[in-house]
């Protein structure tokens, strides 16, 4: 311990007795060179001894290791062994103690002040660095204030705060030629989905997707004149995830691009903001959903086979599956068929109607029905608008059509059946023969087939890249096969048709379709005169043979897409048929029959399954691909 400039050392000589010597701190005097062993309580004291001089250090620190401390000394407590036997120093006065304490506290306070000052400087530096590197959200209120916004960062949630004045363009209007709507040198805003992104070093390439199949490449390169801002942009681009919705401002420039649908131009990124970020891990990649079965199959024997996406996985995340270009285009073709259906029928004098879907009884005999409670009574979901179409004719709406949902509670788990589908229904007054209706329907289907191939050629090209098919062939005039002819064709194909009064199986329909294609050169044809026992109660019997009926089905590529007939408008005859089929005449059928008792025009009609038409026209392998959110016996979500 320090005593007025001295260190007091307790030393044991070997073999001499214990003694204590005072070594001046400043004088570094030598002590006896007799080998001694210094008992030290810490490495700090050992270092202090080393500072007294080489002689003292050598004497104390290099003592022989075999030197043995006397047992009596080893048994003493350390505090006794290292404590001086001299008289204690004089007691300090209270004033001295207070002064020493004050000095100590002042030194401590100064130390704390410097420590706090250092910490504050460090925190300020970190805050400044964090502020410089932080990428804040952008609330884009006005294009005129654009220069005050950061050129990167997530967009604040769009909550209709304002209309900024930005003009967004379509990817399809961008091009590398001067005659493009937005050509080289034009600066444009795009909103689209991030199809892919690659960031490496100081550069970034990304592909933006619109409408599922219009894509354009955009790029960013580090600016040597503004390295900090460029680094910040690169940092932000690394945070973007594929399938996110982004706003991008860029300048159009000519380029040779292979990875996008716009192949003669790209965008140089000026600003980019995420509007809605997608999860980094998705159930599957859209690019995997967009591959053809052939492409997937051929990859299985390679080092990098493409994943097979099961139907259930796709349907569980249908919104993601529909982003694949072909699947998205299928929905557009479905819309087109509805549009063309309306166009044709409007041009032929039809009126669109909307009939109830909650009804008191079955509308189709032989078809399963969904029931529900209707304020204490049982109601059904309509299996078709059939009864109401006919009552519309009785209302002097001579030609009517409807596009609406149809419900069938049939436990059919086939590739061509659904429990809910969209019906394209029509009904019309006839003068003498149901062929009048077949001619109207033929004109309508011709309008659909011809215009799909011209007005929706782009969508069909995209679809056929993934799902191979050929345009449907058809005749100028209706190709109508009669039931007896169909029986002869099928018997020639080796089928046992029995009494020829049973319905056709799927295999028989396909065989008949192939034979018709070979004989008449058409994929689209009609078959009439079905046996009465397999047709609904409202079907008019054949006047020549009551075993058959004035009914018909229509086919594409050997599979049924439409069913229809001349309706039985005579109230007594329809009542008789209902009784023959063992159907109870409830409130729903009573009003239906009553509408005929008040006078009604002879009429005929047809019901077409929209998804079935899409499915067969495009040559798909499953009708579920033609339904946006399909309903079958095992699926009621999403």
C-alpha cells in the first residue's frame, strides 16, 4: 500500500528471518541480493515490483522455485503476512477526509461526464448513419411535389388520400420504335406485378408484368456521381419480392430483350415503390404454374426437373394459379364467350332476363337438388332457369336468354362435372318446328367460334402455348344427326346399343364425335330425337313415335356442351307426362302449368354449360381449369 511515497514490502529471506523494508518509489534503491521469495497478492503488485529496477526484479521474480516458505508463515492469513508491523500513519482530520472525498467525487464526476459525452457522440453518429441509410415509406400525394419524395421506398397504404396526377400506361403501349405510343426517350409510370428480379453488385434487372402476359424489362445501374443514393436504391431493390405490386417510373430506351414480351425496349428506373408486398415464400412459383405438361415431363430426366403442381394445390391457391398467363387467358376467353353469346342473341332479337335461383321445387327431373330452409319451408337452389324461361314466353317475351348460376347436387367426381356452373340459357317462340331454334343456336355458335379466333387471337395463342389445341371446325349450316343414324354409326364401331333407348355413355359420345368428324369434317354437331324416357318432363314427344322426343344435344369434339328441346306447352299433355314420370306436382309446378292455361306460344330452347364450352373448345384436360373457383363434391372453398 502507498504510504507517503513508499511501498511497504514484507520479505522473507531464506534461511534468514522475516523482515520489512521500505523502498523509496523515486530512488529505486537496491535491496539485499540474497535470494528471496516475494509473496504477492496480485499481478499488479508484481508489475509494480518490476518497475523498481532490474536488481529488485531479478532478486524477487527469479527466485529458485524450490524455495520453501516456512510452514508457520504459510499458515498465517494473507492479511497478516503482508501487513506491516510498524505503527499506523497519523489519523487524517475531518477536513482532510472531506477534501480527499471531494477530490475523488470530482474525478469520478469528470470521468462520468467524459463517458457520457463519448456515448452521446457515438449515438449521434449511429443515428446519422441510420438516418442516411433508412428507407422511409413514401406518401405520394401529388406529381408536382415528386422531387420532394424519395425515389425509392414502400408506398404508404393507398387509402384514397388524393389523386396525384400521375398517368399510368399499359406495358403493351411501350416499344423501341418511333411509332410506338411510348417510344425511346419517353418517361412513363407503370403499375404492375414484379415477375422477376436480379440484383448483383451495383446493377439490377427486373421484369414487370401486367395483365398476366404483358411484360417489360427495367434496369438500374449505380451512378458514380451519386454513389450514396445509388447504394440506397440497390439496398431497396434487394428487399422487393416477386409477385409484389409496384409502381415504377422509368425512361424508355431501345434494347434487345429476350425475357419479356416487349423485346425491343426496356425502362431505365428513376423511381420504384412497392404498393403491396408479396410474401417471400409463396405456395408455388407462377413460372412453375405456367409450364406445359410436356415441358415438365421432359425435365424429369434432367439434373433440374421442374416441379409438378397438383390440381388440389393449384385450386387451394387459385388466385395464384390464375396469374399464370395461360390460366389467366382462359378466364378472358370465358368472358369473351359470354360477350359473343350476348352479341349474337341481341342481334337476333333476344331480351336478357334474370330468373330466381331460390325456387319452391325441382326445375329438372332426374337432377340432384340442393335444398335450404326458407322461413320454415324448404326451398331449392335452381337447377336451371327452365320453368321461368318458359313462363317468360307466356309473358310475351318471345325471345329471351340468361347467363346465370346453375346448381346440381350430383356426386360426380369426373373431369367434366361441376356442382355449380354458369348456364347460357335461351328460349324462343317457334312457328312450326324446333329446327328454327337449332338454326338460331347454330348462328350463335358460329359467331362465337369465328370471333374467338380473330378478336381473341392473342389470348388463344398464350393458352395454346401451355395447352395444345386446334380451332374448332364447323359447317356453314347446322350439322344435325338423327338418333337412328347415330345408333347405326355406333354399332358399326362395335358398340352394343341394346334396345337403342338408353342414353349415350362418354365413350360412345367420343366415338360418335370422331365418326362425325371423319364423315362430315366438323367438330361441332347436333343430335336430335333422343328417347323420351331419358329426357325431362317438359320435353315435347315426337309426334310419329312417342318413344322418342323433339329434343337435341350439341357436341364439341364428341362431348356434350348443350341440351335442349321443343317444350311441351300443352297443359294437359305436360300434366300427363309429369304423372307418368312419378313427379309430384307441387306449388312450383302448379304455377308453371297455370301459365300455359292462360295461353302460350309454342316454343323451344337450349341450355349451355359455359365452363364445358371453354373446357372443350380449348382442349383442356379438366373442366376445373375453365372455372374460376370450381365447386365439386369435394370442394366448397376458396
